[in-house]
């Protein structure tokens, strides 16, 4: 689901959408977070802190994942990529730090690199099945 690269060039591979292993990330500065989801790759680089949040809803005793938020923090703002699984859409959003989730702060931030501005890069993954082009086209 995600791979972290630390400033010492070591890496950490995250788990699954149901067990992300976020709490098991080593306590050392992160230089890059690569997140793969829905055949898309998002690369967060050079943020001061990194976070992700998996939002769930419980309907009639069954738990559903509704949204996944990937976050990178600079001095005063949080850049986010939001996978809205209910609407089947991906959004990019920026919020003031401390108001990043429903106008409230989030916990679980992991340290990044100081004095950097942060950037998000996007890469579309190739389709999992071949593209069939009709004859005569």
C-alpha cells in the first residue's frame, strides 16, 4: 500500500488497507512517502511530517472503509490526497494544520525533514488488463 524512504535511505513497507502498520514505522525522519491505491501512485516528498487516516463507518454491524486521507505537513498547512471510496473519486485538498480532518487535528504524525516545502507527484499506473483496440480503428 505504501513505502517510506527515510533520510538514511532505508525503507519501510506498509501493510494493507485493513492493517496499515502505521504505528510500527521506525522513529526516524522520512524523506518520501509513496502511496499506491486504486491503480494510482502518489509520491509525497520533502514534508516536515507525514500522516494517513483510514475513515470507517459501521452500518448494521458491518464496518466499511469510506475514505483514505494521505497527508504531508509544511509549517502551517497540510496537503492531502483523499480517496473517497463512497463517491469513487480522488480529491486534492489543503487545510491549515490543526484543522485537517473535519476541522480538527489528527494524531499519528511521523517526522519528516525540517525546513522543506513539500511536493506531491502523481503517476498513473498502467491498466491491469490489456487494452483491446477494435480492428479498423
